[in-house]
C-alpha cells in the first residue's frame, strides 16, 4: 500500500495511516453496504424482525405478513445470501430464522431501539 501524503495534518500520522488502511479494504465496505441494502426494504425488515423471534416456514411467514408465498420467497433469498438469516430443511418444509451472528444480533437490536423511539413519539 502506498501511503498518501495529506495536504493538512490534523491528527497524528499513525492514526491516519491506520484509517487509510481500513479505507482501502473496499470489499469490507461492500459487504456492509450489501447488508444495509437488504434492510432498505420495509418488508425485509419485517421478515428479519419476525425471524429474530421465531423460526418459521414460508407459508406461516406469508400468513403473518398477509403476503403471497412467492413474494415472501423473493424477500428471503437476498436476506439469506447476505447471511442475515439461515434455513434448515425438515422433509419438504424449509424453516428460516435469523442467523446467530454478531451482525444479525446487532441489526436486531438496532431495529428494536428504533421502534421503541418511534413508539414514544
């Protein structure tokens, strides 16, 4: 990595150098953007929130959200590919739940905090 010389020196150079290294990890920022992109849709947030609290199949998710099964499946695919939810098969049925990851838990906490703030206003 080539160290860039900054026009102004406001912070210590060691800190700036570490930040620059992080800024160059574009793939890491892309991964974060992908997760946030999934939560840019209120239906996906509702599905994710539901799956943080219980494991459900597509049919039950559809009934709870008053949506068609194909529409729910459409939203489940990107949530699963982003690693926010996981699935397991039992016979012909597939069950979904929130992934047991630090990122998933943090997003769940953020959703609940925002909802509490919204409910108080």
